[in-house]
C-alpha cells in the first residue's frame, strides 16, 4: 500500500519557516541571551524597509531551507522564492519591532480556537468590546488597500506599534503567509477577506487551543483558488 504525500504549498512553507525562525529568537530574547538580543536589535531596524537594502539581515532571516529539496514539497520557482524572501523579511522585522523591550511575554503567539491572533482580530482586540473605534478601523482598511508590499509593510508597522503599546500579541507565521499571498494576482483580495473575517469574529478570549473560527486562517478552497 502506497502513501500519497500531499505537498506543502509555498505559503505553508513560508509560514513554517517564519514560525521556526521567530521561535528561536523569541525564546532566546526572553531568556536574555546576548545573541538573540543582538539579533532582535538588528532585525527591528529593518522594519518597513526592503530586504535588498539590508544585506546585513540575510543571515538572520535565512531562507536557505526553502532551497532544500523535500519529499513533501516541490521545488520553488525563482518568483516564489523572491516572494517568500520578501514575506519572511517583512514578518520577522515587524515581530522584532513588536517584541522590543518586552521580556515578560512573547509577542508572537499562534492563532488558535478561542484565541485569534491574526491582524484583523488584533485590531478589533484594541477596541472596546461593543464599540467600533473608527481611527483603528481605518488603519486596518488603509493597510488592506496598500498598493504594494513595501507600503503594506509600512502601514502594518503603524499597527504593530499600537499592539506593542497595548501588549497584544500577533501570529507572525500566519502574517508571513499572508504577506506571501499578497504578492500574487488576486492575493490582496484573499488576504483582505481573511483579515475582515477575523475582525468580525473576535469575541474575546476563550481558554482553548488549536486552529478554528475567529482567526485569519484561510479556508482550503480560498488558498487553492489563489494558487498558493
């Protein structure tokens, strides 16, 4: 009997790598390891900037696993690799900005059932439960209508600074996947739909784990439709 291996999509590989990279840095930073503290300081300087302008960060973002052949994933094209590099750079540098000076808790937390940590839910979380804060809502809309990835990174940077002030976490692996998707035709539409769904689904915290309603996690059909 043969086992059929369903290959990981490029987007999922980006999310997987982002989660691995950030987990190492975050764990080290919270433990006050000098190498992790130095890495975070370097990474946060790249927030809102293009990766090609900061070769000093290439070893910290390190996309080499995406070039390794795997049984559960096909080889990525040059365009897919470029989009992945852009997404990982943006996600990791935004996380570093968010984590700055926070030694009591990790600002990267995975999205899960009852604890949505996507962008839309994070913005809704900053509002009073039964009220819509128009300036905050407009920040999310402004990010969602960014004309390109560099502009999106800059607008997300503004949201991240607010989240850092409120001490609210974000799923940066999920964000990395969304940043990857954003760069493809129709990608922004799919990402905006994910953000909008999680914004409206936020109902406060529940003591449970695992993916489920309330986060930005895309439905399989939507991801397939985007060719990601």
